[in-house]
C-alpha cells in the first residue's frame, strides 16, 4: 500500500509575507488523514516556512524540501547549494531533474543522476522528475524517453539509489500550460515508469516506489488522476501557490486513498 503524497513546487515564487499567509491558510484547512504533504519553496524560505507552519500549528503535517541541489557536497561552485546544506537547514526532500532544470539549465541525465546520488548521500529524500516533451510525444517516443531517463540514473547512481527515490512523471507539454494529461494517458505512462523500475530495481522496489503525476494538476482534475491505480500522488506547481487550492488537492488525495 503506497501512501499518497501531494507535493507543492512553488518554483521561483513567494516572499516573506506570502510565507506567513500561506502557513496560516494551510493550518486553517486542517490535516488530511492518510496523505503525506510536502512543500518545496525557494531554498531561502525553507526555514521561515518551517517556523511559520510550526507557529500556525501545522508543523507536523507538512514536510519541506528544496527544488534543486548540486552534485558535490562543497566547493568552488558559486551560487549553488549542496544537498548537505539543504539538509542542515531543515530540508528533508529535494526535487531532482525537474524539466525546467533540464531545459533551462542544461541538466543532462548524467547530471541528474549525480544530483540524485548526492541527495541520497546527504540523507535527503529525492524526487526524480521525468517526462517527455511535446515533440517527443508526437514523434511516438514518450515511452522510450522516460525509460532512458530512468535507466541512466540507475546506471550512474546505482539501482539502490533509484529504488530509494520517489518518481514524478511530468509530461513537459502539461507543465504550466493548463493542458493536463488525461487520467488514461497518465496511467499508461505510470505503468511504463513502474515496469522500467521493475526491470532496473526489481519487483519489490517497483511495488513500493511512489510515482506522482505532475502537469497542470488542479482541484477539479486531481480526484480523477489520483483514482488511477499507478498514480500515487501529485507534484503541483501553479495550483500550489494558492493554499486553498493546494489543500483541496490534498483533500482529493485523502478521498482517493
Ligand atoms: P504546474 O507545474 O502544476 O504549474 O503545471 C508542475 C511542475 O512543474 O512541477
């Protein structure tokens, strides 16, 4: 039985007043039994958000993480943040290989694998993002792309590291576009992810590992997506910036569990 996980990726949004308002609104919405909740603010806001959630009485209900880490523990990498530092400052999770990092910051599958290994080494729970672009889907290669993204990580970081991750399947054409994969399209790709994990890491790992869907998840489409047997939660971008919308998606996961 895989416990549903709803993660909110704030991307590069938010400021101090937003953090305070958000924590209070999320605490007002109350806990949702049987659902794990994770927020991924910009790294400098992890500690303030932890404090604000604690003060609002929601500290224990929400895990926190960062959106990216460097592959090295320390060194001459101006502007970068290591997994060890994120952990030291209170993050429990990190995203790895989000499509915006791959597309805008040139992260290859090999770089992504290095970051996943770094997260595991530092004791951060990694969420590995995979997914095809529109051109790749239209060319009929969505499945092959996602299998390759997983295979390179297993090859470079080792199958045990991959098995310890959570995977987020995010079709790039659905991110921030309002164009969600249908529940059927998403389920089909989640089956592909799980079968590739089985090949790379074994049946036990494939049965245990959570595969989240991401890409224009909103309160009104969350329940249908989360009802699919291989969709174990959601990675939410835009809709996570509104605490009430995010809480509604968490509640939908509670209903689907
Ligand atoms: P979106 O973003 O929900 O705004 O489509 C998802 C993501 O990028 O993780």
